[in-house]
């Protein structure tokens, strides 16, 4: 199905493969397949999965494996990483993994790269066995990875499969570092405004002002993330949103849990401060919660404010039927 658009820009999906309280990882992956097929039919442009570790409520830690699973269950939608945390991996391994994915699903694979660990420092050490590789080395790691994909790689080591394949590389970020690097290298940039809204405009400005055309991209192309929870009534949307807020609060406390069901009475579970944060989030640009009319207006304002070329939608919703319905309501706004 051809990609549909909202306000003349395509919409994408960000999936963290949530593992619900009382459920299991296998069911999470079944839910992701169902969602991917659903949004493909609805006309969304791409479906990205994010690398996180040591978090019992997120099932997308083996991101490349899950990308292959989703791509194999769909037929036209682009599938990729939002993103691979490159300092956790040897660039050669990522080149081989995504070279394999591109060979299996030609023209449908995206490689989004981040510089954060996607975890705490202890987990980063367990992944890398050393902390010598850090976000500071991210530019060199990206250069090394790009070399493996080139037609004539420098050095003796080759990525098979990988060498000579045209796999779009995106840089992801929640600050100005990756924005400037993406601009310098002439790559598409995706900003994590869904969890770092205060830096959105600054990062996008840095990207646009410093962009240098490249063989990959002639003009800047920026995608921004937004949390959307849409429902047929405002009350149900706000009730559903309490699940994603519980996940945020558990991470703030350093006590990650499985993805929790919505809360009926906030005062029985949350402190006054947490309730105030939740209410503040409902009014922010980064979290759009409500009926289709509310979502449509706020999303339109968000796009006009950021001048985004594409928006990637994160909808962390406990009940699968409500999750599918939320994306369906968003799709009804598309042309």
C-alpha cells in the first residue's frame, strides 16, 4: 500500500516491544507482528525497533533479530532500528547483521544509530566487557561502519554480506551531538523528542544550520519522535496513558518493571508530585493524549513547530486492542 501522509509528511512507528505484566516475551513479539501488519495496511511509512537492555518491560534487546522477524511478517513497510546503540557493538558485526537483513529484504531496511548505551553502566560493561568504547568514539565507529558498506572498503576486512549494499544510515539523538554529526556527514537525523522535548528545537536548528550535502542526502531530512495515545474518548485516552507514565516513573526510580496496566485511581498509587508530572506531560508537545480531534490539532501544531520531514509515533499502550485502535485513529487523519 502506498505511504499515506499527514500534513504532507509521512508517519512512522516506533516499537519497544513492551512485555506486559502477567504476559511473556513471546506474546510481545506476536503483538508486534500484529501491529506491524496493521500499520502497513494503514499506510505508515516505516516501523522501527529500539535497542534497550536490562529492562524487564522491553523486549527489543536483540534488535536485529526482531527486525528480521517483523520484516519477514510484512511485505512493503520499511523496517529498521530506532536505534542500534553502536558503542555496544563491533561495527563489523552490525555491518554483517544489516547486510544480511538487506539481502533478505532488499530496499526495506533502515539502520538508525545511537551513541547512548540504552542501559545503565553495569549493563554497558556486561555488553562490551570494557567501557573504553564510549559515546565519545561514536563518530569513529560510524566511519568504520560506513566503510564496511562502501563499494571499495579500506583495509583487509570486509563485511560479507554488507560490502557495496545501499542501506540508509540515520543518526539518532536526544541532544545536539548527533545533530551536528548528522549535519556534518550529510545523513538523515532522527531526534528523540518523545523523551527529550526540551532540546528538540535546539537540536533541529543545529542540524539544519550545519548540514552539508552528501552522496547519501542532498538536503537535510529530520524525523522527530512523539508519543501519541489516541482513543474514542478523552477519559479512556488519559487512562491508557497511565501505563507509559508508570514505565517512566519506574525508570526514574531505578526500578524498571514489566509494562503495567492502566491505573484507575492515581492517588492510590502515585505521589502528588508524580500526579503533577503526569498532568504536565499531558499538556506537553512530546505526549499527545486524547480523541482524534485533540490528537489531530496537537500533531499539526507539533509538525508546524518542528518543520519535521517525518514523524515517528510511539504508542505505549497496555491493551493490544487499544494499541491497534490508537494507530488506526491516527491513520484516519492521514490523506
